[in-house]
C-alpha cells in the first residue's frame, strides 16, 4: 500500500499541495490503512473503488479538505446543460410554431380563376373545370407537418439526453465517505 500513498503524494505535488499538508495527509492515510489492516479490513474495502485510482482519490480528498478547488469532472460538464437547454428550447419553439400554423391554416395562398379560356389555349378533355372565383389553400401545410414531426422527434431526443446527462458524468472518488475520521 506504500505505492498507493506514494502515488497520492505525487498527485498532491502535481496539484500544488504544500509538502507540509501532503505529509500530514499521507500520515493520516497511512494510519487509517494500518488501523484497517489491524482490524482485518482490506484496503479495497476501506477505499472502495478509489483503491485502484490513487490520483482521483488524492484529488478528491484534497478538494474536500479545501486545499484545492473542487474538480469539475469534465471540462465541458458545465457547457453541456447550456447546449441541451438551447436545443430543447429550439425544438419546443419549432413544435409550438408549427402547431399554431397548422391550427390556423396560415399562410394562405389565394388563386383567382376566371371563367374565360385564353384564345391560344386548347382545353384538355380531362382537365377539371374550376368555377370562376377565388380558391384559397394552405400552401405550407406539408412543410408544417414535417416541422411538427421533426420537432416531436427532437424533443424526444432531448428528453433522452436529459435523462442520461446526470448518469453520464464521470464519477469522482469521495475520500470522506470511504475513510472514517478524515
């Protein structure tokens, strides 16, 4: 276990922990490990998953003692929720806009027809006859349905991302919960 303590010392030195504090923490760790060994508790049982990652253990312990700032986990850990919020907001906006446009039938396209056939045009025998007047239709309806479908898919994807975001962050070792009295 002296190799574990030595790797912790190297990590504390890398993090800028003073030699005095590093010596104190190493002594505490040595005493706790010796006490656990005397009671028949293995280092793996005492340290948990941290027993295989001395660098993470050393960093989290130093952060919990207030010697160094708390590690952020991942450099992009804070940026991800902002991007996720923006993506979700955009998808929700598209969903609302396309739903409102479908409900109101906007924009409308007006086609004005006349009963007269131009002299140079030859009417087709199978051509439908449109009575003279004004015909209105929603020209954007297919696009609105496509946008509505894509917005629903995007929101479902955003919901999935939100549900996995909390579980996907890198776990950090907690020194205080694994070593009693520290």
